[in-house]
């Protein structure tokens, strides 16, 4: 019964990784490289799961090539995770020819697999006490590659180099926590348990089942992380795969509550005074997903996030322009205090919303205080 349930969950994991992987590859969002890497990782994970499922169903001998080449996928997955780490931290925005050198471990493994030993038919006990054991040496080679790349990932995400990321700091940390660390943790457990069994230490669960379970956990966790914040990986606006459905009364009530909290937060806390305020930072303050906040601003207020924030910043400037306590400050200084990042953007927004320049507005108010 337990075997049947496990096989069912693995089968669902295969379908899930195939579907989401295809969506990420075909419908990637603005973070194109990250979406493509995640999509490829999911498709490779589905292949690994298929290989494990065939073995659990005692069908491995009928699909020898799938089982044979699946043992090479670790050498690709770890490189993809390394590239994903670089992409999240802003160190990689596109591929170059030099990146293909990282596929050299896979190429060496492929040559080794084709010429060094025959995976099926090698009946040696599989321990280093029986060297020369081609399989044991090959697995040790995979272990070295894994240690090098995982060590590099840990060293990189733990260093100050993360500060160069193009993502907001909190978003970057969240992506590392949800995408990179789970892979490192799950693969570390798998790596450690495998070598325990390789050296003859019995574990409560069969190695094939353990591998299938760990890969399935990784796929489910990765899927959950992506679906939790789909706007980071998939186009959710124009050209989305899913149409906008009619919202229920419950949804509308919830949106109204979020909108009220948003307005209250903007008026009381004045987060717009921060020049670096982002949609992600605002959503975290409200404990609401960025996608929800963006949609509410668009649908309920008919504005974009930038337009809404600039509206509040503009009102802040207008109040200071007519306040005698700020007469000793320049108009540009007031604009910067109110959250605007540059003189050009401030003048453009002011002219667009008020129909006059900041100087003209200040002069007209002094001439006609009732304005």
C-alpha cells in the first residue's frame, strides 16, 4: 500500500515538473534567464523521477538507456544550480561561450559511461575495497564535482558579493532561501545517505526509494516556491497563459480590505519618502503578495504602482512648498526629501499632474493663498 502511494506521488511529481518546466521555458517572465534555468531544472528532475519510478516498478531492464544516462544528470543539475545562483545574485544576465566549460564534467562523465564500464552487468559488490571498480570510481568523480559546485554556491551566497544583485535585497534573500538552499540541503542528504549505504551501512529505507523521495520533495518544494510568487518567473499580465476570471464577492471584499490597509499605510507611515521604495518592499510591509498589491492598484485605483507612489510624493512636495518653515530649502531639496530620485522625473511628474512647474505652483499659491 505504501509502495503504491509513493509511486503515485512520484508519478504526480513527474507530471507536475513537466508542466511547470514547460510553462517556465515557453512563458518566461522578465527574469528570463532565471525562468529558463528553473524550467530546465524541472524537466531534468522529471527525467530523474521517471528513471526512479521505472526502477521501483521493476521496469528498469526494459528501459536500460533511461536508467543508464540518468546517472549523468547530477552533473548537469549542479551546474544549473550554480548558474541559478549567479543569476539571482545579479552576476549573470546571459550566457556566453565560456559558460559551456562548466559542461565539461558532464562530457567527461558521458565518455566514461560509454567506454569505462558497463552499468548493467557489473556485478561487483560496489565498495572501494574492490578497486578497480569502475562504478565506484565514477561515483567518486561525481562526488568531487558535487562538492566543488555546492561549495562554490555556499561560498558565493554567503559573501558580500550578493550586495551587487539587481533584485531588491529582501527578494534576493527570499529566492536564495527558497530555491538554492533547498537544493543544497536535499542533495546533501542524498549524497550523505548514498555513501553510507555504499560503504555497507544499512538504513531504514532502500536507496532507490530514498532517492525517489528526495527528488520528489525537491520538485514539490521548487514548484511551491515558484507558484508562491509566479510574477517573478512567468508572465502574469499581458500574454498570460491563464485568463482573468470574474472575482467573487469574497475576493472583492478582501481586495477592499487590502486597499484600505494600503492607503492607511501610505498615509501614516509614509514609505514613499524612501527613494528606493519598491513594490516588493511595500508588499512585505503589508504582508500581501506583490502580485496582489499590483493588481489592486491597477483595478481599484486605475493607476500603476509608480503613478500611485508619485502621487503621494507630489502631495508631500506641495505641502512643503506652501509651508513657510521650508522656505530656506530649494525646491529640488524638497523633492528629494519627498522621495523623488531625480530633478527630471520630479519636474515631469509635477508638470503632468499639476499642469505647471513647481516654481509656478509656488508663486501662484503665494499670490492666491486660497488655491
